C-alpha cells in the first residue's frame, strides 16, 4: 500500500501529534510518498527504484527499460511468488499495490 503524507490546506504538512478533529472546516490533502523497491536481474545484480504503490506494472516496466535498457516486452517480473501482469483478466491495469509490493520489496 502507498504511504501517504497529510497536508492541511492552510498550514502545510500535518504533524504526527495533531488530531484530524482539530482541523474542522479545513481541507486535508494526501500526497503519495515514493518508496524504494529492488529488482534482481539475471546476473544477480540488484537495482533500486523509487515507486508509488499506485504505479502500474506497465509504467514500472518502462522505468526498468529506461535504466536497464531491456525492451518492455521482454521484461518478466515476479513479486511475492506471483508474476506481475500488466492487466488482469478483465482488462484492468494492475498496480504494484495489487501485488503487495511494499517498501524494500525484492522483485525478480
């Protein structure tokens, strides 16, 4: 799941010790925070990437392509013992969240 940071519309970032009940009438915004994950390649080397859980698998493959120069159509990824598919059986784009990818996950 994405990590988020709360922003109070009139005062900026919400401090950890503030309660939402003290913000009556003000708007609160969420900012998704990028997290580090790691991809192991066929040569045993580990590559680190900054992602958001809401990133699609396909967009992540393009990020890998940009760094590792592997064509997107040749990239096969496994996380938590499951192949990461670009879309599900209904044609919906899959995200890293859908596969339980979290901070410091290792993907192959």
